[in-house]
């Protein structure tokens, strides 16, 4: 959801009132709650016309929606058991409902990275890899930074070689996490882990950690290290996006963030960005880059990571395609 969409959703929730809004929040993901909460906190004065526009649009969308079944999981269970009998239905239900009870693992998404790392620290690297593959990549990256270098590398090499999780194994893993959480306070095969997941996590860890991890993996398995590198996408790889794709990315990036991110970019990439802006906007950006003093490397990397998140989202939405040196796609 873009910034405008988040703001509209925030306005809608504020219009509903506290009780109704709280019910909506119960069905949202941690990041969605955080983003909406931050947006609501920033909204001080909202023009009446804006509120009316949001409500009118929501009313129009709501009229096109229809809920045929309240509890779809239970509906599938009942229908299959009546049609096939318990034995045959049970063989299919795990695959159809995809081992959906991962409540304990999902609860980790609400925890800070340090707490997650502390919870998992003494577990086997294979268990840690399976759990972290289920989390968002930026959270996984933050958790791994808390680990020792050796443990971080052991976990990442397992993430890279993880080839999904069977429903029964996912259920067992969820039970393990449930026990860990109690002590401290949907898939045929879950599409978790793998080379691409490891590459995206390493992308978010910063250049110094990245080099250490890849060196370790290269010593253990040079072919695996090369596969991971082939799937990694760095800020300079933005040069491989066509002009239309660059324009789509620029629409999503705040000017201040763009200035900081480009402080660490090579001349070719800067020129590509300038070329895909209006003449006036490009001149303003050049001036900002020239007049901006030294910027901490950590700030530059942080803004570049945010831009890369936007790129990956646009790739997932099919708005842009990233093409490597050959026919490989970076997604």
C-alpha cells in the first residue's frame, strides 16, 4: 500500500471510532498496525472534503464485496468430510489448509529483534533457519545481526539450502515455538527459505556483514555462494532497470531519501536517475547533492535499503522487471 493508501486507511479508521477501529486492528499484520498507527499519530487536522472522499470511495468498494462464508476453513472441512468421508478428507485437508496453525511463529513478528534472537539463541541452527524464514526478511536480518558471526553464518547457509517445510513439520515447529514462548514469557510445502531468501536477507545486512557471510558460505560450498550472489540485488544494480521502471521507483521515493541514497551511488546511476526526471527536478536534485555535506555511511545504506524494498515490491506487483547480465532476473 502506498503512502496515500495508508493515509486514506488511517482516516477511515479514525472515522469508525475507537471500538470499531480496534476490531479492525485485530486482523492486521504487525507492520500494518505500526504503519497505520504512525500515520494516525501524524494526522492532526483533516479537511472535511478529504474525509468525505475517503468514505465515499470506501462505500463504493464495499458495495462490490460479498462474504459468502464466515469461516472458510471450517466450510472446507465440513464439505470435504461430507463428500469424501473422514479418512479421504483428512488426507487432503492438511494440503488445502496448508498447515495454517503457525500462531506461535507468527507472534514473533510482534517482538523486537533482540528478544527474538535471545529466544532462539540456544536452538539448533536448522530450527532457527526454519523459524526465521517464516518472518519478514528485514526482521530476520535484524535478528541475525544480534547473533555471533559463527551462528549467523551457520543459520544463513541453512536458510539458503532450506527446501520448504512439510505441514506436519511446520506444526511441530510451531509447537516448539509455543513451548519456547511459554518458557520465556498453510502449505503443501511452505515456500520458506532457499537461495533467494538468503540473498534478500544478506542484502539487508550491510556490506561488512555481507562480505563475511559470503566468504564463509564460499568456503563451505562455492556453488551455493555463487547462486546466492546471482540472486542478490545491490543498489548499483538499479542501472539494470529500464527507464520506465526507474520512473515508477522515483514516484515512490521521497526527495530527501533520494538525495541521501544517491550520495553513495556511482556516476552512471546518478545520470540514469537525472535522465528520468523533469529538467527542473533533475537540476534541483543535482544542487542538493552538490550542497549536501558528508553523510554517514549507515544513513546512506539505510536509505538505499528502503529504495530496494520499494523496487522489490514493484517487482512483485509486476510493474518492473530487473534483468541481470544474462537472462537472470533479480526479484
